[in-house]
C-alpha cells in the first residue's frame, strides 16, 4: 500500500550535513583487484585473494572453495589437446575460418542432436555474438543406421556409408562454400577423432562388425559405470568405461545406460547426469572422448581434519563444473579454445544442473504431501489410512531460485523491510564493464581467447566488484550511515550482468535538501578541462542514446518515443514532480559529447554519482527515492525476476455434482519454457553466487484458522503417526499464543513484531528471547477473497498479546459493542482499521 508523503517532507529547505567524502572534488582512486596473484595450493587454480574463504585472517595461507571446495575435490588432468586441433587453432589462415563456424563444424561431427530454442534476436546489429537460450535443452541420440531413403546424420555418419563420409557431412549444410565450411577441415577433424576419440573408435568398431558379419541386431551400450576419478582408463578397464558392443544379445538396459539400436523409430534422450553427455554433443571440446560428470564422483577425504569433511559423500554437478571451468597455468585450456562453442557449453552445463534439480522436484511430487491438520484427522477417523489419498503436491516451491514464488516472496520481504525502517533513500544500478583491468589480467593467461567467450571470468570479477560496492556503502559509509541495502542480479540481452540496489540511510544521512541531493547525484556533463577523467567516464558510460529523431531504430524506441523518456528537459535546480520522481538539475551549458556522429548535451546524461563512477569505472546510475508512492515501481523493477510465462490455474466443472476442481498446471514445464539463459548467468549460477542479497533478515510467519495448520508428510507415512506428530508439534502462531500466556513482555507486541525480540526454535517449536542479531517478521500474503483467513491476518497485524483465537474474537466483539448497533464481523473490521485499540 502506498504511503502518502507530502512534498515538503522530501526536500526540505533546511541545512543538512552532507557526507564529505563524496561531496569534495578530491582525487578518487579506481578500486582495483589487481592481477590474479593467488594460486590454489591444492588444484593450481588461478585466483584473486578476495576469493579466498579466509581472506580476513592475516598471514594465513589462502584457501579457496570456488575451485576444489577447499581440497575436497580432486580430478585428474585432462589429456593434452590433439596436435591437429592445436595447430588448427593457431593457423593464421584456417584458424579464423574454423572459429567463425565452430558451432557448425561441431554439429557436423557430434553424435547427438541438440533440441533447444536459441534466442537469435540479440545478435542483430553490432557487437560480439552472444549465446542466449530459451527453454529446455534436450540431447537426443538416434539409431545406428538411417531409415530407408533417409540421409545419415549424427552418430549414423560414423557407421553408415563411411566411404562418402565427408560428402555426407557436408550435405547437411546449405551452400557450405558460401558459409565458409571447408571439406579439408572436416577431413582433418574426422582423421583426428579416429586417432584420439574413444567414442569414435567404438562406433568404428561397430561399423566393422556390421560390414563383416551383417549383424541384424547390433547395439552399442554406452555405460554409466566409470571410475570415481571421473576419467576413463583410471581404475576400471576401458571396455567397461566408455562403450560396450552388444551383438545378438538380450537387451537389458541399465538405469541410465544408453543403448544405441541398429534401427529405432524414435530418438533417445540422453540423461543430464550421463558421463558421456558432453563428449557426445561436443567432440571438438572433448576430442579424446573423456567422461564428464556422473553421480559416482566422491569427495577426497582429508586425514586428521574432520571439520572439512562433508556430510554428503558425492560431488555435485555444480561443484564439478565449477572445478572444470577454472584457469590453471599448468593445464591446457582445450575447452576455452572453442570460443562460442565453450560459451554454449557453459549454458548447457547449467541447464543440465537446473533440469536435474527440477526433475527431483517433479519426481518427489507424489511423495511430498501437505494438507490441513483437520483434514488429516478427519481422514483418520473415517478409517482411511492411506496418506496418498490426501494432500496436494508441491509444484515449484519458493525455495527454488528464480521461480515465480521465489520472486513473490522476496518482493513481500522487501515490503516488510519498508514497513519497519521506512522507504529506501537511494536506488542504484551498476553494470559490468568487460574492459575492467582485472578481466584483462586474467585474459592475459588465455592469449587465444576472447572475453565474450569467457563469461565465467566476467561473472567472478563482477561479483567481487559488487561485494566491494556493498563494503563502501555499509562499512565505509560513503553516503553516510547505512541501515540496510538489498540488490538483485540481472543480465542484459547482450549478456553483461548488472545489479539493481536499494539503499536505506540513517535519518542523519538522508538527502532532505536540494543541495544534499545535488551533492549525491549529478546529471550534467563535467568540464573536460577541470575534470578530464570524470568527463571521459561520463562520455563512455553515462550518456543515453542517441535515440529519437537522431536514431529512430534505437532499442529504447517504442511508438516513436523513448521508453526512458530521453532527452530530458533542462532544469536549473533539482525538484520533485507530481509522480514522486526527482527532476535533477540539467543546466543548458556549452558542454557536449560526441556519440555516433551526434553531439549530445546534459539532456542525455543518465544520473550518476561522481565518486562511484570514478571508483568503479563502469555504468553506475544513482537515483534518489523521493516518494514512498514510487516504491511499487522500484520494487517491481528490482525484483521482477526472469521473463517467464504467467502461470494460470483454470477451473472446470466436475462431474456428479462434486463442485469445481482445479486443473493441475505443470509449473515446472512453464518455468522451463519461459526461462532465458545466457553465458554469464549460467556461470554466475554454477559458481553459486547470490542472485538476491538483503542485509536484513526477514522471517515469514504463517497463520491459520483453528485446527487448520499446514502439515507436511510423506505418502509412505502411516496416517496415525502423522496425526500424533502434528498434534504435538506447534505452529509458529500456536507457539505465539503460548508465549503470551507465560511472558508479559511479549504481550506488548503483535505477531509480526515477535521475531525482532524472540527467536524461533524449530526443534522445540517455541519462541525464546533474542540475545543477538536483528530480524523482521512478516505475515505471509493472503488474498482478500480467502474469507476468514484474511480477516484473521488483519486481526493479527493489529492486536497485541493474544493468548488464543478466543482473544481475537473478544476484541472484535468489543469493537462491535462500542458501536451500539447490531453489526457483523465484516462491519467491525473497518473499526479496527480506523485505529480502535484494545
């Protein structure tokens, strides 16, 4: 709900102190990470000191978890890159031609087809090519032989008509000469794979047996079993590692083994956790046919250090890929040489991680149940002991990062912060600069690679920059004392990450005057003689456009108007408009900058802070949140989440007079269909970096009507045990009632205020006095159409110290009695809203 604030409350004409550090024209030094001077002592990964998990401990040897999980992950080195491929990358003539069409060459030699929707709209125009995926990724494997009259493709090309193999592969490309596809390169790749790739060798063996013996039911079994090291030929013999030829044998498929038939009408999907998934799809990145991630990889046990041992025994896929993507000086970077193909592989890797997580959620829908306690009890008394007959399945919970519920809950949490400490004072946007010196330092170790094809390095540097920005705002207090901040990470269509941050300042630091606002935010081009560095930074990062008549095809144009409302009007001073947004000072001066043959003045400047712009050398927009009425816009923009299709639950008329029944909607499928993933986002998520960060903790407080608390249980549980367990276990609301019975101090607070002074103990299901820390409570959202539950929420937000539901009803009765006329419960609630107190 918008909070009305008068304009005079926002920018008062009074004298207020301004933070000296950013108001003076002192020389501002660029904050630099420096070159990556640290090396992990366990896996030789090149790191920055700021990435260590013990960076606050002086004189201690750096330890890192991003690469090898602090020595608990150990994988053998990959084999050396084959000589032909190494020379091809380095060839001054054929190398650029190969890199330009590397994704096409890879598809010509891959074993599997890749089903996905690639967003090609972002690559229209100038700039490096960015790989951005929409929806789900599926790797599929066909039959060993093509159907009669059909051309061979993918794995069939390694077996069928190999005398004309090059021509067969080239035939799948329309006008290969025009697209720059050279038969000599294809021939060289095939020859190389025959010599080095164990998968190609197995398929060639199948070809030989088929041609010699004409086995009708020939199959290739791609087994899951492999060594705990993750590499073939390490412990188990090679014939049990990569592939087993099966001729005229009874077909017995394992749990995740892939059986390639001689003839098969349908395509076979490759599981996300199959160790050969990557090698089958990306033979150029994995020219030796090595195994990838599989569930059998185990952590390394550290003798004499039980603290660093993990409860989980096996390495996760996220940890595996995080280890593989590291830069190491003493190891070939074969994958990175693939350029755009490596960028695609990063997106594919994260997709496999997320799809495996979603598969787990979908698989356990039938096992995880939730229902009201009264329904479970009634079912038990009716004699129905089967828990699978009751409860509703979870679809996509709020704990799943990026889901619709995840975004909604964070939005409500942000509003709860505003309820306690007021609306935010500053709104900041920071965008990554891929020309940062730190990125260039790391790229110097990869001389043959381009930064747009190394999104993992961009994600790492940006994360460290954001951490330092938070330190400057909170600890160094560049804006004055900061009470709270929160931010979300998003990704531009061109792939670069950026954050939207909301900042709450102490009352002594709030910009209450126009002078204070001008000292924080500038929307003018500086004098190039007096401030040359600032002038160049504004010119490079803080100029919008040009758009409008000067560039009608700009991406910001819609219906012949700029969606960012540029160019802005001139203004001699900073004011606030009727909508609650600040109008910054933009004097009409002679200072101009030239952008794409257009000369632009102060009308085109994006508001910025001088100190932050020079300190971080990137696009960093700073705005003042003048009105609380602008909160909804700010929070929606800050927490809007991924572009996804809207989930709708339709209702249909049930048969036999059973009433309306909800039609189950697959939210997991909707999530997959609506997601977009680029390389930087994939790397960011693989490394486990924060997508949403908030300095103030918010505890979500559920509530329920009597005997209707939510109970979770497994479909395998006995119903009698479920009833007994939940009859003893208290909900947070029931424990709140019990607390008020024994603690007089607690009776001063409403339900939502309790977490500020008390701590919830999940084991004993009780509230105890808070001794340290700070936390805000928030009652979970309920729609006004929920009937009594919605009214209960209103009462809990206004009544302090109730000891039972009866206390809440007595308060309503008291309000009705004061009115001296017969009224209903719904008539009594407006009295509560108008401030009648107990």
